[in-house]
């Protein structure tokens, strides 16, 4: 029975670790998105203009 206890604790630890990792990734993603939005606002870009810039960069990469 001790082996099953250790296995259950290991699985719970793994699930907890994955939860913490997921929380960290989501938090960093939100923070990055807010920083990008602040940069766009400071440059005076709206969503349409920022998409044009992105497409122009992608077009020059293809050449």
C-alpha cells in the first residue's frame, strides 16, 4: 500500500506543478500583451495600422 501512496503523491505533485507552470505562462502572456498594447498606444497606432505594419514586415521577409 505504501507504493500506491507514493504514486498518488507523485501524481498530485505533477498536477500541481503543471498547474503552477500553466498559471505562470498565462500571467506572462497577459503581461506581454499589456506591454504590447501600451507600446502601440504610445506610438499612436490603432489595431488596423499595427496589422498593416505586421503584414509589411512579413512581405519583406518573403523577398
